C-alpha cells in the first residue's frame, strides 16, 4: 500500500506538468544530425541540454574505434566483470585512466551512476559516517543508502559547516568519508576543493570528488577541478562518467589507495552488472586520447560558454554561477519555467527543464549545456530565443 501511495504522489506531480500542456519526459529526439543538432517534433532543433561538452559523439576517431571493436569482438560481453565480462580492453582503459590522473589504479563501471553507487557503498559501511554536500547528485545519496553508513549533510559548498560537523564527531572523524562534486550539475558552480582538502587533512578523513561535469572541461589537461585547484595528489578517490565529455556511457573510479583491489570484490554494482560492450570501451579510449590533447576543444568550449553567459546576462537573466559549461538560468516560478521551456522548444531550442524538488531550494531552472561543437551562430540563436521569450512576456 505504501508503495502505491508513493507512486501515486509521483504520478500526481507528473500529471501537473501534463495538465499545464508540457511534458519534458515525453520529448523524443527523432533524429540526431550532429553533436549539437537534431529533429524534435519535426523541427530542426539546437541541442543545448545534452552534456556533450567536447562534442565528441560524432568524432571520426571514436566512431572508427567503435566500428572496429564491434566487428572484431561483437555487440556485448553478456556477463559481469567478475564472471565472463572482463576483457583485455576493460583493463587497458583502466590503466589509461589511472595514468591520466597519475593514480595507481582505476575501476571501470557500467554507468557513472554506478561509479558513485559502487565506490561509496564499498568504502563505507554500517558504523561509518559519510558527510555529503546537501546538493549532491542522487547517485551519491543512493550510494550512501546502499552502504548502510550514517549520513550527515553539510551546507552546500560550506567547508566551515563541514568542519563544524566533523568536530562534533570527535575521534571518529578520522574514519569519516567526505563526498563532494567538482562542478554541480544544477547551477554549474564549482566546489572550493582547496578548502575541502584542508578540512579533510585537519581531521584525517578521506575525500571522494565526483568530477562528472568537470572532466574534459576544467584543468590544463582536462582533469577537472582537482587539477584546476592543484589538489590532485590530495584527493583520495576521484569518480566520473563517460557520458559527458567522453560522449559515451560508463563510469570510473581512480585512486592510489591500497583498497582499490578489494573494491572489485566489495562493490555490488561492479560484481553484479554486465560490463560495457567492447565498442563502448573502444570509443571511450579514443575520446580519452582526444580529451588529453584537447586544449583547443576546451578553448572553444570556454569561448562558447562565455558567449552564452554574456548573451543571457545582456537580456537580464539571472544565472546560477560564473562562466562554465553548465549555464543555468534561474527562473524561480515553476509555471513560468514550464511556459518558457515550451516556448524555447517550439522555437527550435532544446534545454533542460529543472523544477523542485530536483533543484536546490525552491527555484526552477532552465539548464543549458554548452559544447565545443556549438557554432557561434547556434549560441547567438540560443540567446536570441531566450531574449524573444522575455520581450513577449515582459
């Protein structure tokens, strides 16, 4: 009965959107024509909500690598890494990821969600305490729940609040696990990693950083906020995903911890989920090589992000964070956000609609994901569509 009540409440929230005439969950991209373009509802549409930060989904090197692996190794592994699904290519990608981050080992998971789920639930357990940022991704919350550890939330990006809560734990703080994200997906704001590392070192705790939205985007070599903040050597575990800058599916954890070998046996999502197909691994390896030498890609991405950020600000919109690949337009009122998202879609612009309770606080957002593959004309068209909505509704 409780399960039915829970589903009923979710359906009621969904029905509210449908009655408004907007259903973002029903949007179907009928055709993909490029990393930044598609056909939606029969209309050519600029894709600005795909997290395809480096635009590598159509890169010839990635496509060729996937084709070759598909022809030589087939469509799938049909087993988990612990059964029959650990191929040479999986270990090769793990070695390449470890070398990229200058860590001793890496573990590849089947999704980015599972990377958090499998890492957190293996490192922490009943009797342990995990401190997480209040704005953490659902995969972090779910990883904590699977672990059975006690969970303490601290205020978003507030390292002083974290220190205060660790202090209350006394000597047990030395066994605590801290989990933060490099860039938060809703607003696009960065974590103050230098300060979090300082707090972690003060109490002797361990620190996981989720670089899902900063891999390939930030840092001299694209290694994320850990590189940008110069704390790569002081972070205990780094997790991330292949589904954004690397243009594919999958996730990973890298570390120099002695526990990495044991994690393979302790992580239920790793042990009991089918491994990634060889074609996915091959394309990801090709993308990682491009990312590693992709300073031009990052430059184009940041130029596009600045152009979009400045253009939206010129129309008077409130943005969630300084310039980054995630540009969140803060709308506030849910009905206004729904109306605006629907207008943009009909104008040939696809962005992400974010409403409470998925968003921080009670604000609604329209989230744009900038890509290195966007043209200047596409960025300008995106800005102008926002501006036209404002002029019609002011």
